[in-house]
């Protein structure tokens, strides 16, 4: 393989634009070889010198493409993975990897059968602050983990089209809080044993109509005995808000949102501090680092740091959270 890995982007939406810009400007060892999107204007807007395709099958088969970056709606990802495995091309797949466990299992079989690299886009694992938290846990500095809390809150914005349909998007538990479920597993070094979830659609009527939520809480019992908690909301008027707290028997670790003081007032008119305006700015370095690491895995043959089984485990937790609300009780996360 050449010193630069040719990456083909499938899907030129919001996260696709982030990855395209990073590959073109700041990713070592990779180049944007091609962009595929049914919306050719969207593809042209990010492609630069890269080849443009309307059919991702043609792009995957193109010799200039060594690996693909999948940024499509979740319900399309199994078919794209199938095409990539048939062509022997490595895959970087944004979360969630699928909307059903059946599709996820098919994808696992395809990836294992083709023996390709498959990395899931859980960029928090590459964020410097989250890495410090992970090291504190691994090194024993934190002691025995007692409690882990994650907050994932997005600024208000339009939720349109397939994003409002859980069968296509996966809904809030498979999509947005998928990041948190992965972070809980990764940071704790433990699996999730059972979950109890509550959800409400308090702001977006379209989500309520389709059986989804804009505000959720999830309480989790981990197999190592610790407790974890995740909340998510789509209407945080002061900006993007992702926070982490871990409490252990020897220490505690917190990842906050860039505050310059200890007291804050957060309103739509302003805040006592500066906050990130969206996910792209909060995770800017992590987005660059995860793609650079993926390209290095493709080039060198080493294992990816976030594999398809991690995507499947986060999916299982999200499905259990959805079932918990439907049945009004705690739900086990079944182990294989």
C-alpha cells in the first residue's frame, strides 16, 4: 500500500463534512480519494480534488479507495458493510453500527469472514481528557470504581427526515447515547448488567409522534458492582454539554466543559463562561485522531482500538434501555 491511505467517504452530511475537512487538512498518512452521496451537490461541496460518485458500490470498487468512512443513516450500514467486505476494503463506521441486533450480528459475521479492519466512530476514546480518566482507572489511581456519570446534551436544532424515525435512526438510545454507553464500558473496564431507563418528548413533537424521546435518563448496574448514570437532552440552550464524573475509593475524576470558574449561570442569552457551540468543536481533536489512527491501522495492519464488537455492545445497551421504557422495569443486558 502507498504511504497515504486512500479514504472513500460515504455520506456527506454533518459528520461526513467534519471527516472530509480533517482528512484534507490535518490527517497524516491519509488522503480523501473519493466521496459518494446520492446528493451530488453535497458530495461536490466537500470533495475538493477527490472523485465523486452517486453510487457507493462503484466508489468502494474503485482502485483509488483503500478504506471507506461510513457516515450514512444507520439503517443503510449493513448493506454498505457487505459491499466493503466483498471488496476487501477496511471500514470506519460512524455510530450506531445498526438499528437491530440481527443486522449487527450479520455485520460481525461479514467482518470476521472477510478479515478486514472495522473501526467504530466512538471518538471519546481519543479525547485527551477522557484518556486521562481512563488512565486513572487503569492505573489504580482512582481505586475501586463506585459511580460513573455521563451527561450528553445538544443545543436546539432541527430534527428532520430519517432522524425522527427510530427504525431508521435508531432513536436517541442507539444514536446519541450510544457514545455514553460505549464510554461507560470503556472507562469502567466492565460490562453493563442491567438498565432502567426513562424518556420523554418534551420539546420535539415529531419525536413524540414516532415514539422517540428528546430527554432521557438511564441508570445502569455494572458487572463489577459499580453504578453508572447517563442523561441526554436535545435542547440545551447554552451550548453543547458533554460531561463525565467518576468516583472511586481513592479519588474522583471529572471532565467538564471548559469552564473558567466554579459557578455558572446558563441561559439562552449567555453564560458565565464560554461553551462549545456543537459536537464538532467539542470533539475536534478526537475526530482528527480517530481517523488518523484508523488510517495507520489500515496501513500497518495493527488492530483498531474500537472494533465492531464494541459497536454491538453499545447497541445491546441501547436496545435494553428502549425495552426498559416500553415495559416500565429494569432490563437485563444479555451476555453472549
